[in-house]
C-alpha cells in the first residue's frame, strides 16, 4: 500500500501529459474502426432510421403527413395481399435455405474429408459461377426451365412428355430452384469451414468405440459442424426473403415476393410509408425466424446426442 | 533382511495379440518392416522408440485404423484382416485424448455403451464404475471443455475401459502432461492395469515411462523391432548400441574378442583389461571386434584407501551437479572416450574437485557385450 502511494505521483504526472482518454483501449479501438463505422452509420443505420420513421407517417398525395400513425402496419399485417406475399416470401426463403443446406452439406463434406491435396482447387471451382453476373445466371435458368427450354426439349426428346410443360417456369418453384442454385456457394463455404475444424481423431474415437460410418457422422461430425449449418442457413435465409430480382425474372405472377410489393410501393404506387411499414415488418419477421432457426438446429443437435 | 526374489508373473502365457511378419509401406518407404511379436494376455506391453520408428503405425494397425501392406494381426486368436476398427475387441486412448467437446464427462464415457442399449440402469452403473476406476467420481456432469489435461486423460481412459475391451491401446497417453502429473499417472496406470487385468499396449518415446510401467518392452528403430524383453533385461542387457543408447546413458568401450564359448564371451579391453561376460542371445559376431557397455551408475567412486576387486583409475575432467546426483566425466588412460559416472551425493561426490585423480569400482557383471 505504501509502496503504491510512493510510486503513484510520478505516474500521475505522466498520465496528465498524455490524455488518459486517448490512451484507453476502447477509444483506440473506436479510432481504428471509425472509417468503417462511419460508413456503416451513414449508409446503413441512417437509411434504416429513415425507413422506420416513414413507416409511422402517411402519404398525402405528393407530400408526407408527419403525424404518427400505425395505419401502415395495420394494412401491412391485415391486407390479404400483403399477408400472402409475406407468407410466400417466408415459405420460399425457408425452403431455399433448407434445400441449399441439404445440397451444400455433402459437397462441403466431400471437399473437407476427401478433398485431399486438391481442397483449394475444389473451392476455386465452386466460386467459378460467380465470375458471371447474377442476372446472367438467372437468365440461364430461364433457358433451362422455359417453354422451349433445355428441360422441356430434353423430356420430349426422351418421350417422357409429349408437349412442353408450362409448370416449370414462372411460379414459386422456379424461384426456389434458381435461388437454391445461386446461393449454394454461400452455404458450402461456412459448412466447409466448420467441417475443417472437426478434429479427425474424434471421428476415429467414435469408430473405436463401435460406431459405423453413419453413426459416427450423426453423433460426432454433424453436431460439431452445426455452427456452420446454422450460419449457412442464416446466410441464405435472410437475403432471400427480400430477394427482388429473381421473382421478377422467373417468378411470374405466382412467384411474386414481398420485395416486389415493397418496390412497387416505393416506385409506381408512390406510397413510401406503406413500403416502409412492409420493409420493417419483413425485417422483424426475418429476425424472429432467424432466431427460431438457430433454436431449432440447437435442439436437433441436443437430440442427436 | 530383505530377500531377493524373482518378480512373480501376473499374466498368463496365453497369446492375446499375434503380429506376424507385418509390413506397412508408403510407396518406397517402409513405416514398419517385417515385424513379428506376441503380446500375452494381461500383459502391460510397451512399444518404445524414437518418433518415426513405426510404433504408432503398429498400434493403429492393431486398432484397425491402418492396414498392413503384408502380414497379419490376430487378437485373441481371431485374425483381424478386413475387420473394421468399430468391430474389433480393442479400444484406444488417443494421444490428444479425443474427448467429444459437445458432450459432458458422463456422455463421453457412455458413448460406446449407448449403441449396446443396456437394460435396467446397467449403463449408468458401468459409467459410474469406470469413473470411479479413474478417480473421477462426481465429475460426470462436468463439460468436456472444463477439464484439465489430467482429467481429460482420465475421461479418455474411462471411456475406453467402460467398453471392457480385450486389449487397451494407449498412444503416448502421458506425453501432454507435465512431469509431475506424468509420473503420478504412470503409477496409477500400472495400478489400474493390474486391477482390471486387461492387456495394455502402450506406445511411448519416453524410456523411463516404458521401464516404469511395462511387463515387457519392444524397442523399435526405423520400422524394425530391435529387442523384446523385460524392462530390466532391456536396460541391463541391450542387444546393440542403439538400444543401449536409447535407454539412457551408457559408456561404450571397444573390445577384442578373445574367446567365444556357449553363453559366455571373453574380451580384451583397454582400461578394463580382460573381461568375461554373458553372451547376449542376439549376439552376432562381426569379426573380432565387439563393444562393451557399462551404465554410468554402475561405476562407483572409491574413497580414500577403499579398494575393490575390480577398479579403474583416472582423472576427473568435468563435474555436473543434478541435485540428488552428480555426473562426473572421468578420463581413463587408454580409453579413447572418457567415462561418465553418476554418483549419489550422500558421500560428497558433488565436492570432488575437477582434475583430481579418482578410482572407480565396477562389477564385471555390469559390463555388457553387444553387437556394434
């Protein structure tokens, strides 16, 4: 105690010379992230605040009525058209993320466990589709699924159907197929990373304790790669709810999603407040769904023990 | 009066693991080269050697994680060819312990039992028994990530023992522990093996570990088995310089063979003169030259006027203090390399001045002849 008291005065002088505020680790940290932080603040937080603010106002022909109202939310949540669109968007994004994860897992597993020396080559090959524009990739699905498309002519050529099917394109299934393909890489990569982290001796230990390949996969590999599965599911689910381009191009009238309605409100319909309310509602529901997904996957993980 | 008795043999002579002409090649490289070995039932057997000598490869082949390129392995009389690791009567304690991080201690130990679907609380009973065997009672609910190194090691042991295997394989289980804990675990492992009576096969590069725990040791170098014997014989009667060197310090003295008859060998050496020694079983004569070895602790310092029947005289050139012992380097006229001598410090060996003349007593039986 005495020693500390004797030692402290010179320390205080040194502290006074250089501002203690600038020396604190937190301040230094903030200084380090401030460019990114400001960028995010201006381009992400402010627009969201503007959207949230608009959702409580009313469009009054060409001007905005700034009196607080919940009318937009009433419309967004009770009007059948918006409710249907919202449900469909959720259904499509859930289906897409489930399908993407199910299809991506074996690929990630193969690369991680059997990729050998060529792991990076495999990962490189998987990113190749990203060298072309997303629009082109969607268009190519039109070529595959269309009335005179690859799939129809192929099926006719094989004699399985006799006239082109119209059930392939311009509906929600077409949206699901296109999105599943488009997001595959984003699911493969996180699952691959989490599989890479699974200690191979754990699988050996499971085998040593009597598990065959399937059992050791279900009891060790799968639960330990759950973090990757969760992030893959979220990475796919969250953006696909609000996807706008894909339903516009391959969705037809049965494949319209909530983002198309929001776009219409901000565009043609020129009702920003309603568009804002729809956006906020979607954001909230997506967040809830993301949370629920995490909980469900965790629960499955516990059951697998 | 303490009587000298032969240690009683706890294990039977029944062969538990039979390794016949096993070779494992990776391309041109042979990780294991024509190894043959019998491991007895109830035996604590160690595979000892430097890294890359093939000991782990052999262990993994017994476990079923690796397949011999040629040769065969049988466990309890049953050939193991084509039998996958999960259907072998062996269990393994991994070097990294491989504790499942998403399970707690109890679930880790019960892992292999779950599949057996035991009835009426049998699973719980066996898990608790296994935890008690490794002194982890009461830690069943502890998460795997909250365990210390020693505890992880015990969980790995319990998890394997609970399966009641015919053979327990241990892959350098103590190498990750600190010295004190390692020595404590050596004693505990040995005690546990005696209690459960299961055949233990231990892989280690630590000679003291192997000497302290094993009934028998196989010393391996470069994919070949150099010697299989009891710890005492391996230490006292190594078959060659490589084995002798690996098992701790050894003074090597060049010798000329004078006579060779049956079980004994008469050699002439500079320094030690003419010596008659036991001929090692695996001794292969290579011309007239041989090597004699003597462990540093088998040379004793002769104080004042004390004399011994067999002694050599020389001069201390270096002295190193190690707490309970002192290491002396002694030059003997006629020997090309100075002898190293370890002497306990009870009589003041740590005070012997460098440069002092010194006489050393030895027992000719401690001189062991070996192939070069």
